[in-house]
C-alpha cells in the first residue's frame, strides 16, 4: 500500500504571512490539529496546535505575528509514491505525528499517525470478522474450558 492510499487531500494550509491567530482559527474551522504552511504549493513548514501553545501562547507572544515564526521547518515529509513502510519508518525515527506528503516538491496531502492506526484497525477487523463469525456458527465447545476432557463422574442427560 502507498502513502497516496491513506493521505488526506487536499491538505489544510495557510500562507507564511498568516497570523498565529488565523492558523488557530483555521485548525478550529477544519477540526484538525495542524496546518501546513505553504506558498504556491511549496511546503515551508508545519504548525501544530501544540506549537501554537508552546511557542506562542505560553511565552505570551503576539498572536498577530506571522505563523512562520512558530512553525517547525523544515518539516519531515514523505513522497506520494512511497510505500507505507517509509511512513512508518519516518514516524518511528522522528516522533512526529503528521507527515506532509509531497509529489516531487509540490505539496499534495498529509498523512497522520492516526490514519495508520485506522488502517491497522480496519485490517484487524477484516481478519477478525470471519474468524468470529465461524466461531459463532460452530457454537461453543460446551460447558467448562475448551480442550479439557469431560468429567467421567458427571452424568449427562
């Protein structure tokens, strides 16, 4: 499976000159935890809700300052053609929770660790569904613990 199969598109982005307050409002409006900072489809950085709290709100910075002052740059990225294994490695190696997705140098999407969790859970559900159904169809092994021999002293009706 490729990054393109799970990425969120279009990515939620703001211009580098947008204010920290505008970035926070955009996150709220879109119900997301980050916005990408981009200009002409070129990624400049990423700003998360945590970045805004730690780098802007906590130190009492001017929330009308450009978001570029609070973003993480350069951002860790993956390519749209990468296999998901590359994304897993990037998440493990860096500890980030979101990866902007590039097609060459052009910003095309975002892959979050949550997207991978959902994929894993869906795959697990796909595997467990038939197993659970076959167990229900076959019925239980009877009273007691499965795999234990019947009690010869117990009478059976």
